C-alpha cells in the first residue's frame, strides 16, 4: 500500500473522529437550547498542508506550506423554547511559506435561530446571522465588511444499534456589503 493511500486513510479516519467528538451546538444543528439554558464551546483546531490534489486526482507538492492554528469560541442561550441566540468568533495564527505569518480575529457572527417545528419526524429551523467586522480586511482571516446570512436547517434523530444520533443539513445564502460576492453555504453532518 502506497504512502499516499495510507495518508488518505489516516486523514479520513482523523476527520471522522474529529467530527464525532464535536459538541452538538457547533454543527449548526436545527435544535435550539431550552429556555434559560446556555452553552459555551471552546475548541482548538490545527491544520497543516504541503500538498494538494489536481483536477486528475493526483497528489501534488505545494510551493506554499500552509499551517493554521485556531481557538474557536461559541456561546448559545435559549431565549424561549423555540428561539436561541448565539455568538461566535475565533482567533487564528496562520503561517504560509510565501505570505509569512498572519494572526488575528475572524469577523464575529451573531445569530438568532427559530425552531419552526417538527414535520414527519424532522425538526426544521430558520436562522438569521449578522456578520460584524472586527477590523480591516485580511484575506487569510476575514473579509472586514458587514454581512448577513439566512439559512434553513433540518435535523432528524435516529437510533442505530441502541445508540442515539442525529443528522443535520444546513443551506444558507450569505451576502456582504462589498467584497466578496454573495455566497451559498451548505453543511451536512
């Protein structure tokens, strides 16, 4: 078995373990916090890459080593039994061979999530998010301009071999006042 194939398998395994260990609130789940309850999530992320895959699926060496360390913070609080407010940001240290070292905060996200209800066993919510710039633009970190996002979220609980779980799907449209252009955001877990 080639070294590249082994690296791919290890990467997939680490990716799976990482996402299984994430707290529920970081997934952007449909579920809201109970009234008067809150949660604070702190995470440390590390990512490093010295290669990329080209359009033919071949692993190629990169001329720009990329390394990112980030401390993420997210807080949620249940305003009502159907409505949750949240705030999130992260502090990053990014090192690139070609661009040097960049550090600082990402733009702050403030959001309001409203649970519409349960339809055929699936929980459906809508979420509005305000993106608040913390400083001028730094391409590696943040756009440095105001923005907003509207999303629809769908989740369903399930049981597999006597263990509870859930799946999530999130689809959103994000707009900014200036650069960059508007974006479609999609997540699944």
